[in-house]
């Protein structure tokens, strides 16, 4: 029964999506119920993995390699926990955000399908099943992003859809080549069979390139800022915090599990160099952005860059506690960014709703009249910069130590520059927010909308920073080696 | 686009193609043997169907098929979120109308046949659903703005029917101890037929509704200069 | 082996042809057709791999994967066409010339609405 429950974080949001489609009148109610159950099942599964070992099941009772495997290890469980908590926050926020609007009707089923695909990607153990999941993710994400119906949003998301399809095609060709050579699609079986060869190298390039396009790795990030900045706030949060993580997770999974013995230092260096480009370019554009949501979207480009800096470090580090630390720090960075960016976008959405716009230069009064929201932006911002005690502070610390230990000092320059630029763009927002307006009367002005944003931002700083240990134990590692 | 740039892209893509061809050729030369074929064919008698492709789609890899129904649903929901459908075409002339009158029932009948035959020969839910969808397309082309589909409330239930029946059966099997989407011995045949029937209806309605291309309208479309044709629905 | 290579090789060529067209051509419909051709190319490779010599039944697994892939491709194409239709409708409603931003690298992937789709009126 425990292994059967692996399917719940996928089946529950799917059922929710079907019910909210069939019964649009009570969609918000059904949506919140489905979201709560999905989040609980995800957290329960995380608890199972934490308490014991990795879980896995082969659906259909046919065993491998005929059936499709579903599996949860520490890496899957960490991201599942992120999608559960962030997804729940987004759902609660969306009830208020879409109240009385026709768009809510379309939001719920698509959002639950998106969540199905996210959890499906995190738990999948089969390369072709991952393709179907990625397509479900891409289609529902593009449809959600276009919900505002504005011309910019529709055009940006049409481009996002096409880019996603191109990425999937590249990935699928890689899968086809792997099936040709190894005759199975299961990741665990393949990882035993794959040996260095021209075919394996070609597959890893095709699949990584396709996924890097979906993860918006510089210079393939061009589609992200308009698509994320023009979506409704809960959707922006889901896209930036969760959807790009799915593609990143898959690259990490493929590089550390499937292709572990064929990746080379040179290939990892290329990923790292692209990540460095993303950090510098994304941070610079965020600094120059005129709109709050565009700033957040460019900040996502930069943060994705940090995640890719881990690849050359992981490649160069010999197995042992130091490499475990690096791996855990990479996961911690991804999860922290998930919470922080979701909180940031949700808060930015409230500012936009309150002020009627999100131009940074004119935010003064609007932001200060909503202390809780401004506080959320500040908290999330500190996690984006990597200030202590946020989770990304620890992650960056471990990353810099890893760069020292493997003698790759040049990444330090990138990390420091990126951090300074992040501090500059966050303080640029905050300096506008604290204008000379009179002090408002109460801290929270709209509880249902402001609390989720605040809690998500707070988690990125307090939960993941002060209590980062669980990530290590979830991944089966010893504590932080400082 | 700049001519030089497109030439450069062309050269790069051609190099990629040559590389891929070389890799593909050398891999085929190694001939890794059976892949999954022998295993899939060997266990075919247990799968409840005798068409191996249907066995893969609805039994060995049923999970993929369930999600594929979800992808189809996501596409239609996305289309509906973009606003109401455009007005339909002009009503068909007498010759086309007469042809539609017998093509549409024939398509539906053939769909039913393909659904049944899928158990032991090429065919199945997707082929049958595609024919149902085609019947809807023909109806819309002949002037029926709603492609012969029922009201929005009914459409909403019909489009979730496939994934709904599929996942409920899967969860019931998990609850009764067989495991998610693991059919009990001997029950596979009719469970697969049940799932396929629901999937066929859902696919047919989804494809037709996607062709209509917008949220169904309860009342007369406000901007439409043409009234939808009165009765092809009665003829279904 | 030869039959499988010819068929699968044709698939790889289709993939490359589609990729080139996708990157080079501006109109959305051409990009969408290019993506579908790329998809058809990948499906060819799967079908070629299923071939196990004359007289032997083919491997059913790649066949089933291709059927799944086709439905996914149809869904994506439908959604893309609907988004494109919506852009066109907006353009004709506001009678305003299109100015989709094509800034950024790989601007070849940007889209420019064309009015070559069948009108319903």
C-alpha cells in the first residue's frame, strides 16, 4: 500500500482537474480540496522517503522492463515537498485572486493538470513517460500563461509553447536513440547498461539541449521573461518557481543517475559557463527592468544559472562527503528559489492589483500601504540575494567552498558579481517601496492573499535556512560539513 | 531572415544530420537484438487482448495512455480559455448536405467497428475517436456551428470521461490490492474495453470541440451572421 | 538492417529539415508545420527500430509510443493554432499593425502572425 501511494500525488490532482472541468460552478471549492489533498499526499510521501528508503513501483504488475516505473528517492522527495507547499500556497492565493472572475473557471483545471505533470516528472522513472509528462507540463503552462488574454501574453506564450515543443522533440530523439541501442526505457535499468559511446554522447547532448531550452538556460532563455512577466500572478509564480525546476531536475537526474559514467569535465564546464552567462546577463537585465514582474522573471534566468554552476563542481569533486554537500546544496538552492520566487511573484501580483500597474519607479505609496506584502518582497529578495539565514546563503557558501576545493576559482568571481547585482536589483525595489508615505494602520490588509505570499517568502528564509538539515537527511547524507 | 544566417543555420543543421545518421547507422549495425519485442509478445496472452499494440497502450504502458488523455484535455481547456468560438460556415448546399447525411453516420459506425476490432487487429480507441472527431469536423464544415456537439455542460462531462473512467478504474484496482492500473487476471479484457469505450467518446468529443475552436455558446452567437443549421443533431 | 536504416535515416533527415525550417522561417504556420515534420521524423526512427526483419512480427512497443506521440503532437498543434487564431482576431479587431518583439538571441524563434489562415466568414 505504501508503494501504491506513490501514485497519489499524480492521481489526486488529475482527478481534481477532471472534476473542476466537469463542475465549473464549484471549481474553486473543488480546486482547494484537490490542492490540499495533493499537498498532503506529497508531504506524506516525502515523510516516507525521509523515514525509510527510496520507494518504487512498476505500474500494471508487469515488472520491468515492460511496465512503467514510478520512483521516489531523496532528490524526488525534496522537489515533491517543494511543489506540495508552493502549490498549496499558490492555490490558496488563487481563490482570492480569481474571485468573481471568469478566468478562475479556466485556471483551476489547467493548474491541477500542471501540478499533475510536475509531480509526474519528479516521480517518473521512465524516459518516454517523462516525454508525455513534459508535454502535459508545457501545454498546461502555456495555456495558463495566456489566461490574461492580453496580446503580449498570448504572443509570449505561443512562443513558449513552440520552444517547449522544440525542446521535447530534441529530447524524444535522444530517447529514440537510447531505445535503439539499449532496448529499454527505464532509467535504473539503463544506468546499468549505458557505456561511453558515440550514441550515448549524442543522446546526452540531444536530451540536455532540449531540456536546457525548457529550463531557460542562457542563451536559450529568450522566451522566459515575456511569458512569465505577462501571466496572472499565481501562474507566474507557478511557472517561475516550479515549471522551470522540472526541466532542471530532469537534467540533474540524467547527469547524476543515467549518464553518470559518460559525462565529461568539458561538457560540465560548458553547462557551468552557460550558467555563469545566465547569472551575469539575467541579473543585469533584472537591474535594468522597469516592471516588477519583469525584474522577477529576469531574476529567474539568473537563479537558474546558479543551479547550472553546480555541474562542473559536481563533476570535478570525487565521491565523498564533500560531493554530497555540493549535491545537497544544489537541491537546497533549487528549493529555496522555488519558495522565494513564488512568494515574490505572489506579492508582486498584489502590488500590481493594488496600484493598477507594476512600474518600479512609481511603486512608492502603493507598496508601503501593504506592509505584509512589502515585507514578503523583502524576505523573498533576501533569499534571492543569498543573505543569511536564507537557504541560498548556505547553498552559495557550500558552492564557493566547492569551487575552492576543486581549484575552479573563476566561478567565485561569477558568484560574487551575481550576488552584488542581485543585491542591487532587490534594493532598487525596496528603496522605492519605503517612500515618504504615512505609516499604514495595520500590517496585513488582505489576509487570504497576503498570508500565502508571506509564508512562502518566510519559508525560503527561515525554514530552509535555519533548518536546512532535513534536505541532507532526505537525500541520505550526513550533516553539513563546515 | 538574413540570407547568410539562414545559410549558416542550414550548414549547421546538415552537419547535425550527418552526425545523427552516422550514430544511428553504427548503432543499428551493433544490433542489440530483441529490445522489448519478445517480452511484449510472449506475455500477450495474459494481457487480455490479442493485438500487441493495444496490449502496450492499454495494459503494459497504460499509464502513458492515461496521461496522453490528460494532454488532450489540457489542449482543449487551453483553447476554451481563449474565448468563444468563431461563427460557423454557411449551411451546406443540397448535394453536400445529402452526402453529410450518410457520411456522418457511416463515420460513427466505422468508429464503433474500429474500437471493437482494436482488441485483435489494428484499430482501437484513438483511431475510433479520430473518426468520431472527423464526423464532428464534417458537420461543422457543412454549416453546423456546434459540430453536432451537445451543450457545454454535457461536453464538459464527456471530455473528462476517458481520463475519468481510466483513473477511477486504476484507483479502484489500487484500493482492492491489485495495484494502480494492474488488472486482475481474467478481467483485463472487459476492463480494457470499458476504458477504450470511454476514451473513444472523450477523444471524439475533444477533437470535434477543438476544431470548433472556442468555448461552446449556449445561445445564438452574437456576432454570427449565420444561423446554425437546425437539425443534423437529430440525424445522429 | 538496411531497411531499418533507410527508414530511420529518412526520419533523421525529416527531423533536420524540420529543424532548419523552424529556425529559418518566420510565419507561425510554417514553424508549426516544421515542428510536426520534426515529430514525424522522430516517429520514423521509432518505427524503423521496431522492424525486426521480414517475416518476424515487429516490436509493438515503439508502435504504441508513436501512437501516443501522435496524439500529443495533435494536441499541441491544436493549442498553438488556437493561440495564433486569437492573436489574429485581436489584430483584426484593433486593426493595429503587429509589433511582436523579436528582440533577443535566436529571434528566429519569434512569431509573426500571418493572415494566411482560412477565414471563417
